């Protein structure tokens, strides 16, 4: 098998190399998947740069998800998916390879209507968007959700969820053309800007209304700008740190209305869930993906061997959408 291997942390372009090794044999209730595609997410790049919250031991093969075909397995959970196309949940990494061994319970068969480009990104972003909205923030019909990084993959899913479930979205983006894309998806308000200038723009956009909750993946003053717009007891949920800047918190703004700042990290959340909850969440996400609600914007697809161009494109500000590696 061929894998992309990191032996030293650093810039993804310089630190990744293809290595060959013997095909791994799956253990009991494990499957070996012949990989078809895997996305390059911000978390993969953070991990290779040694800036992720939980770093694996070196050497390692990155990639927390992808899509492929089950070609070997042992045990009843494996037999259930033998020969099927599945979304791969590789929570400890390893999907940037020609083959990947995972617990069979983390191989999720998907409807044929879901194209490989979507199936490859089944886990990291769709489950995050779904859990934050449906299980944690639970906006009522007509309520407002504010968000930064709104034109990214997660951001677009939140907008589509808003249309589907009946909540409204106030979306902060950093480029004009991102606003057009979001309006096309049904975004209620779009604000272009960053930092302190946003506070006034948000207030103008909302008028007398307030946000039920807000989602922030940027950090810094951009993330903080959503706090004064929260309703009483409203929450700012932090789930990313794209700018790398800390969020400046003003105690008075939080205390007025007893607003909250909380965080979400999928890998922490999954640790707290029972197998049954995970299974039912995956079923709900698979159904929403089939309906087109949890859809990733698809960018360039690169052959596996051209991984250097792929990681560079994934890191580029203003890229077209999720960058994917094609293994076969
Ligand atoms: N906590 C969790 O469990 C979890 C799970 C999934 C994702 N995430 C996080 O969610 C975030 C979004 O992921 P994604 O896959 O949706 O990313 P993505 O598709 O790459 O989109 C990122 C978006 O953010 C914008 N952006 C990037 N850096 C920015 C900055 N410094 N200031 C303002 N906007 C910026 C980009 O704009 P341009 O187009 O202009 O570059 C793009 O619209 C990431 O931080 C990721 O790590 C967290």
C-alpha cells in the first residue's frame, strides 16, 4: 500500500512523502478499505504543522476521513459492509493512503445518490454542523444564528440547515464574492468585514433583534464582535481558530444578559457519546447529506501523487471549495 507519511512536523508541502508498506490485515470487527478519495481539511494542515490540539506520535499518516470500498474484514460488523462503498471515519488519522484499516463500526455505507466528493467529507464538517445546531444550540424556528467564516464548508452547511430547519443566519465573510455565494444558498444577512468594524455592522443588520447563538471559527476581534449581538443567555460557540488570534473578552459584555462562551470539538464530543448515539447521529447526517442539506462546496481534485499541489491549494485563501485527493 502507499501512504502519505509525516516524519517531522512542519510545512505540509515539505514534510509529506509517499511511502510503501505491506497491506495491513484487519483485526476482529475491523475492515480494510481501498480508499477512493479523501479531503484536506484545516485540521489536517494544523496537525502537520504541530499546532493541532491532539498530536499523534511520529511517523504518522494524516487524514481523518474519506470514502472507499471495503475489501477485507473480520467479524459480524465487518461482514455487514463487505464490498460496499463507505464513508471512512479515521479518527486517529490514516485516510491519506491507498488503504486504511478502521473499526467496522466507523465504516458508514451511504446511498448511491451521494457522490464520492460528498461522501469523502462525511464526518468532520457535516457531523460538526449537525451536532452544534441540532443537539447543542437548538435554535427555535425564526431565531437568528450568527457565524464567522460563513463561506467555508461548515458555514455553508449552517446556512443550508437554516433554510431546512427554519432558523435565520447572519453570516460574516471576508470577501464580497463569498456574500453572493451565500445569498444564493438562502443566507438571510451577509456582512463583509473583519475585526471591530463588525460590531456596528451586525447591529445595523439585526435592527431590534438579537442572536439566539453564534458560531465562531475565526477568533480574535472578528469572533468577539458577535458577543454584543447575543440575546440574554445566548452563547458564542467557538469551534475553530483560523486567524490564530485569541478572542478578546469584555466582562461587562458577557455579564449583561449572562451571555456564555463555550466551545465544541468533534473529537472530544464523540468521546462522551454512546455507540448508540453515534450510530443514530451518523444515520441522521447520512439522511441530511442525501437530501443535499449537508453538502460541502467541492474544489479541485488532485491525483494522490500530486499531493504537494493539493496541500498548497487547500491552504490558499480564496480557494474554490474543499480540496480532495483521489487515490483510485
Ligand atoms: N471543532 C471541530 O470539531 C471542528 C470540526 C470541523 C471544522 N472545524 C473548524 O472549522 C473551521 C472551518 O472549517 P472548514 O472545513 O469549513 O474550512 P474551509 O472550507 O477551508 O473554509 C474556511 C473559511 O474561512 C475563511 N477564513 C480562513 N481564514 C480566515 C481568517 N483568518 N479570517 C476570516 N476568514 C477566514 C475562508 O475564507 P477564504 O475563502 O477567503 O480563504 C473560508 O471561507 C476550521 O477552523 C476547522 O478547523 C472544527
